[in-house]
């Protein structure tokens, strides 16, 4: 199946192409669609649905592909309400100027300085919503439980991976490398989505 992803992020396109194989992922720019939606939802589910509906409407008459939207983020027990749907904007001085991943990781570990391991609980959540042209839909959620490390494991790495210890894997998301999809919130959500798609066929 060919699927239109509600994102202009080529990194996310590559990641989902691998995870969803043999299905093929396309993004709006592949069809010269200008896609930029303000994420005003208060939950991952609301934001995923908002993005999916917007792109379904924008792509009407251009392609018959179903639309897939992803909304994900990090929840930290010690900082309630500060990340979650605002994960990408964490630490932003004005809500629009974004810190780099490295800056956010340093800020997060600084904000949690002195906390015991039992107080450092955190989880990554990924919600995938898929809308079909016949009006049907699928929504799934993947969760990875873990904790925030005292210091980032690396300066590089994707997002919060260098500071997130994955309980199931027994190491940081950064250390997982190519095995990340096996343990990640997005990998878990994708496997649930694949099951749902198989049930439809």
C-alpha cells in the first residue's frame, strides 16, 4: 500500500519507510502539497487526528492514498505538563524559537538535577492515526517506559535519545542504534498499525 504521511520531515519518512515495509511512505512535498498545520490539540490523539484530517482534505483530488499522521513526545513524571505535546518546544523562550536537541537534553538533565532514580520516571508515547478515503480510520498507541539519565550519553543523537534510558532494552535509546525500532514507542505503534492493516485485508 502507498501511504501519504502528514509530515514534511524526510527523516520521519525514512524511518517509517523502514518500519512499515513493504508499504511505501510518501510526504506532501512529493505531490507539491504545502502542508503546515498548527498543532493545537491537548493530547497526542487530538494532534494526530488534526494533522491527518488536514492532509486528507488538502490531498483530495491529488491522490487516493490513505493519510497517516504521527504525534509523539516524552512525558517526564517530575515535570508534569512541561513536555508531552509540547516536547518539541521544551525550553523555548518564546514558544516559537526552538532549542537544538543537545540544548534540550542539557536543560532537561539540569532541571532534574539531584532527583533520585525513583523520581526520574519517563515514557515516550507515539500515536498513529490513519484515515482512509472511505471514511474509516485506525488509531494506535505505542509506549516505551523508562527514565531520564543524569547526563546525556552523547552530544549528538536523535531528539531525547541520549538522555532516555529504555527499561525494556536496558540501555539508552541512543545506545540502541539500529535496534531502536524494536524497543521504541514508534516501533511499537507501527507494529500495532501493521496488525490492524492486516486485519483489514
